[in-house]
C-alpha cells in the first residue's frame, strides 16, 4: 500500500510537470503541490501501527493506582519471537485492565485503549503468524512490577516501530 501511494504520487507529479495546467500555475503553487505530494508518502510510510498504543502507554506509565506483578517479556528476544512477545504484553494488559476496574483507576480508559488496539492489530496478523517453537510462553517470563513492565513494553514497541 505504501509503495502504491508513492507510485500514484510520482505519476501525479510527472503528469503535472507535463501538463498544460501546470504551466499555468504560478511558481509558488507548483512548488506547494510538488512538495505536498512528496511529503505524503513519507508520512504514510513512517507511521507505526503501534503509535497509538505507545501514546497510551506514556499516559499510564506514572499511574500510582496500578500495583500488579506481570509476566514481562525480555526486550532482547529473537526477532522470530516478536509476535509472541507482543501477544504476551497485550495479554498482561488485560490483567492491568482488571485491576483498574477493581480499583477504579484514573487511567482505565488508556489501559482499555491499549488492550483494544493491541488485540485488533494482533488479530489481523494471526493468519500470517509463524511463531518459532523456541519462543517462550508468556508464563515463562519473570514477573515484574508495573513500572518495569511498562518500560519493557515501550522498548519492545519502539524496536518494532524502527
């Protein structure tokens, strides 16, 4: 889809360069159209599918309401295990969500957003999933406190977005 967008934009730019319409535009307008079109594909290609989750994690990381121990995947897992690692983090987010419902946390909506966005993205990828037999199950990871869990979760997502 990103490649298609770049292709369409390039075709549009070439069309404008060769068209009679383009020659009628003032120089400033030609530059604006050209640069806008050049900027759009970079913006679309640079967007990480986990960006919204990352924003919500930033909102909850300082929460004093949440006091749970969570299975916390390592940030240095094999690249082949990236999907099971992400699944583990989102599975543990459900534990945080349950804690928030019990304690009526001030950040419950952010936790709910993380859980929904994560599960929606992971469900889309489930059919294409090929996880290695060497990957750990979520319960095999060490339990860590909420702060360490969020720090690792953020690192894993940032690594995924590079």
